[in-house]
C-alpha cells in the first residue's frame, strides 16, 4: 500500500514538473511571437558583433543623432537572422535604417540581450 502512495506522489510531481516546463515553453513562444511594439530607427551603425558564452547572439548599436553637433543617443538591438547579420556586418560605420519589433519579457538572453529585434535593414548612405 505505501508503494502505491509513493508512486502516485511521484506521478503527481512528474506531472507538475512537465506542466511547469510546458508553461515556460509556451510563455517563451508567446513573447517571441507577438511584438509589444514595432518601429524604425535611423542612425550610424557603431558596432555589431556576435556575443555570448553559451548562447551566441548578434548584438549591435546605432547612434541616433537628431541634429548635427548634438550628443547622439545609442540604440542597442539584437538580430536573430543570419542573413540580416551579414548585411549589418557589411554596413558597419554607415548610416542605416532599421525596422524592428520589441518583444518584452523574453525570459532568457539566449534569444538576444535586448528586447529590440531587427527585422529589416536598409543602408541609406
């Protein structure tokens, strides 16, 4: 009789663990699939590199300047597409127009260090 109780308890714990993993996977999929906001930013591509210890991601930064002589604002972004990463690597130092989507609440930096994911790039210089 005690072994049946242990078996039932083990199955319940295993079921709860499976439900937690499935819930985490569903939450991750939702945060990566639906964007919080979308937009465009234009500026000079200052740096672009592949970073990370375990999860390698493409990370970049553009300088946004509203007026000549003004202190530029930095916009950090992540890239998940390898083809887009090649385009951005070739555009370092040039003026670019980035189309991005913002994904808030992504639970891990394995998908990108920022919440801004670039979807399209256009070199404007």
